[in-house]
C-alpha cells in the first residue's frame, strides 16, 4: 500500500494507493493543497479514483469539488451529506474498491450527522469522530453528543486495539495513534457513562472556527469561497503597478480612465487625481452611462486591491477588454506617499 499524509496547518489529508494497480483514493482534501495532491499522485504514478470527505467540514474548505472537475472522478461522502455535488453516497458497511484495497465505510454520526470513518487493512481514517487525545466537537450544526457516544463506544473503539488511527485534524504534530492508545490515554474516552460523556461534550465551551460560515456554505452547497472568486478574477485580468500609475498621473498624459470603485465617503476622503467615481455595487447598473466607450482603457482601483480585481473581471466580461486592475489599492498608494486629492467626484 502506498500512503502519504498531507499536512495543512491542523488539517490532515491522506492519499492511499494500491501499489499493484496504481489506483488511489484521496481522503479529506483541503482546497489550498490541490497542486500538492496532484504532484504526489504523479510522483508515485497513482491515478486518483475517488475523492472522499469523511464529513461536512466546518473549519476548512474541502478540495473535493474542484478536484472532481479537474480529474473527472466521483466525490464520495456518507448518504446523509447535504452537499449536492456528491456523486457516490455510502452507507455503513459499504466498500470503495481501490485496486486491491478495500475501504469500508462506518457511519459515525455525532460530530456531524454525515460523519463516517473508513477502515482499510491496519488503519482507520476517523475524520473528526476520533482525534488524537480528543474527539470531534458536537456543538456545530447537526452535532449530537449522544450519537457521538454511540459512534465511539459501540463502533470505532471496538476495532482491534492495534488499529492505527489517522484523524482529519491534529495540532501537535503527531502522525497517528492506535485504538488501544486512545482507549487508555484519551481523556474524553475516560467518561464511559453516556450521561457523563454527553454532559462533558455539552460543556466544552470551545471557540468557533474562524471561517465556519463560509466553510459550511461552500462545503454544503458547492458554492465558491471568496478566495476562489478572487483567484479566478485575478487569473482573468492584467494589472498595473502603483509606480506605473503614478508616473502616468504626474505626467498628465494618462490615455486611460482611472476608475475608483470604493464607496462615496471613501472617495471624498481621498482619491487619485483625475479619478472617476463609480461604486462597485452600482457598476453593472451605471456602466453604460458612466463608461460609454467600451474601447477605452480603464484602470480600476479600490482600497485594498480585492474589490477592484473583481470589478475589473466584471468589466472585461461585459466587453471592456481594456480594463486593468491596480496591483494594490489606496492603502498601499497612501503608504507609498503618493499624492491624493480630497473632495467630490471629478
């Protein structure tokens, strides 16, 4: 068996492959590591057949949907997953055939309703059901402390004590543990009474994940993250440097429109000399009135460079092929000591 762990902060992803057939499965891929997964598979001559999420993640962005589009392979989750882009929905006891390997699903609700673990040979991939020295939390959407108790004590922990445990998260740099070690040392598993376990889980008072709303939105629906939208926009537009723009402005020979897409208050507080004002929120509605010549070159800027990148991509989609985004924004312009003008729209 070919096996690789990919670490991304506290997240753990696993590439598991059949050495004989070169078939592979990728478990809990994280969006920012897509190029790394593909490089590892290519290095080992593996062909990824399945992309598996052990549950709906609330603390990071799943890479399954984007990889599925790139590789034309199915996304696999438990049958209770709400995500519409899932191609193969497993029930407890069902198998994924990966060459000579057999990955068996075990439904383990508790952290989420759709949580599952996957067993193969001498190891189990536990998602957020069982962590090293801990368990998944149960205070997020569809979490259930009583269900987690059953999943742990009536299922996962009944595996062979020597079974190696590979969770979806680990924050102390440990590679894995075993069922036996967790039974003996995991403080949350010392509460063998259901009531005591449930009470403990309900009183952990944990802080919420930083990106919980966006992560749940994208992982449950297949929607795009803000970072994805920015990356796609940035790949579709050219940029101009701050220094290049300053040289054009100071020479009074600008052959392009300088377009400020911030809100009016920000524009009036200080803007680039000669800039035209058109807030991003009104761009599509006022573009024909404010920018009547689609052949003009247009330099777009905002406060930090993100909104202007999206606005430039929109303009180019609308036919303004000369639209260019500023590499940076007014914040960087001010910090560079470049001149600004205050007042009403010009």
